[in-house]
């Protein structure tokens, strides 16, 4: 039996019916605009984009205005920091948008992978994107092929721009020219040419930091002092970080020099930066600007930083000092047998009497197994030794801060002494004591790096 084929003609829809259908299926259209810098001419382009698409959608009877999403001064190589773009995608997922219109592929995304991923996700949701410049509608069959080619070109253009910018910056570095943000740079501002100029209000803070460090204090101790005194940091707050203070101590700009290209961009798409450890050229500019700290003082600080790091390595501790205002012996009593630091222990006798002692940190490093056999030191004997040392030095060392003139009552809480004062006591004092539990010179010593 021969097959029979019947053609079913398309349904004819009248103009009136078509108009009714269109009014029912009015698309919720949104616009996306972006400029990559906040320069004046780009800001003008940004405003023009926003105004154009707002009017374009509002005046078109086929569309319902669903909003304009606009990122200002944001790169298009990734979407992490593009708040408006991410808000638009979230609204698409929530069903608030049926169609998106934008100026060009490069305005939407310069990253090929990001561009295609978002286009495909929105297409699965039935949402199309119209790229005006390229005349592409992503809902068309040929849309993705053209989009793949053109977005790749946009990404390559971004790479080329990045390379050109990098080349220009490095050529300026070669001539000693540079510009840097001083927003988080305590002690300096930038003039209209970008040159660093001293901030007279912040300068004393920097000077004091260097002085306190050379006086023997740690950055953690200085941090607590600054916070207690309410000293303001770069943003006007009174919260300080020890790591920030250390970076200030190591920053060559405070002595008037400038090391350029300390970091570099690894990937132009992610904008990830990494510390330059010699992978690319660096440029050192001497006497680049007015100094806050003399070169001699700055170099002394660097030597002290190295000495303290070496001290930590030699004596197996991760802290050069810990709250010296209440505990001046922390990390300062060194075992004469194994060269490690003594640690503070709380002991309770069988009669219920509590006492503080200092014991080599290697003695019971492994629980239940005795390591170093050196004897412990009673804290009261260490306190007594410092007091005896105060009486011995008499006042001969200059700059002793009048410690030897303190009354017995003032000296009694010996923990008030600074670590430098304890060091001086050790240098000009004597060993102690006679009951077998003191700091014997042959097997235990106070470190001279107080």
C-alpha cells in the first residue's frame, strides 16, 4: 500500500491577532553598559550609553523596560568586581529579564570563556543578548559561532592593550619615573606631578616607630602602644597591625629611595599580581624624594631585623619577645646546654603552693620523654637577680632611664622594665644566687640581645 502524505499549511494570523500576541508577549528588555577607566572622555561615553539604551528601550512598544545595569571604571577581563553585571545575571536567573542589549562584545566581556559561559547559561534560560555593533542575537543559530570568533578577538585586544601598558610603565621605570597611590602610605602624600612629599602630621609617627624598634621593642609591642595612645593610622582609625608596622620598617621609601617593580601582573585576565623575586627587572632610584628616616638609621633597622630573625632560628622560638611589659624574661633566658629558650611553667607543690619557674623548652618536648637535662630557674630568683643588678650598675651606664634611682617600692614589680634595661642589668650586673636554682653562668644565661 502506497504511503499518503498530506501537507498541513501554516496557520494564517491576521494583523490584529499579531498585534494582540505581541502586546501579550512584550519582552522585558534590560541594557548593560560599561567603561574600563574613570577618565573624563570614558565617563562621557558611559553616560551616553546609559542615556541611549534607557530611551531606546522605553520608547519601543515591543519592549518593557527592565532596567539599565552599568559598571563604571571596571575592567572587562573578569566578572568578579563587576557588581552591576553580577546583579543583572542574578535578575536573569530570577526571571526578571527576557532580553539584554549591549553596545558590543567587548563591553559585555573581554574574556572569551566568561563570555561564552554566560551566553550559554542565559540562552538555556531563554534569554538572548543583542550585541549592536556586531549585529548578533545569541538566540539565532549562527550567533554562537560568530560570538566565539569575535569574543576571542576582544580577548586578544585586551591582551595587546595590557602588554602595551606594561611596556610603557617599564620604560618610565628605566628613567626613574613612577606614580604610586599614597592612600595607604603613612607619612607621604603625592603632589600634582605624582612626586612623594612628606605629610608633616604623619611624619612623627614614622620616626617614633623606627626609634621604638631600635630601642628593643617588637612590632607587636609597638602596635599595642599605638593603640593604647590612640595614634591614628593612614585611614584615621586607631587599629594597627604588627605586619603593617614591619612592612613600614622594611620600606626603603622612608629613607628617600624607591625600588620600582616590586610586583608584577601574572595574568592579564585575572589581574593576579605576585611579588617580584627576580623574575623580571627591578629599578632602584636613590634620592628619589625627601626622606623621613636617615639612611644610617634605616640601615640599622634592617640589621636589627636580620639579627632578630637569626636569633629566632638559633634558639628555636617563633617569638622574639612576648608582652615584655608583664613578662620581660620571655624568649630571653637561653639554655647553656642546648641553646634553646626557656619557657615559663606553673608548678604546684604537694602542699598546694603555686610557683612560677623557667624551664628549657627542650626538656619535655616529647611528652613523657626527657630531652635537655639542664635545671630550671625559679622566677623569684630571676626577679632578685635583676634587682641586684640594678644596685650593682649604680648609674654608670649612660642613658639608663634613671632605673637605678627608683625606690625599692617602684622597682618591686620588676616586669615594668623594658627589655633593653634588662639587657643592661645583665651586662653590668653579676650572676646569682647561692641556693643552686639561679642563673649559673656555666649552664644558663640571659641573652644579650634584649
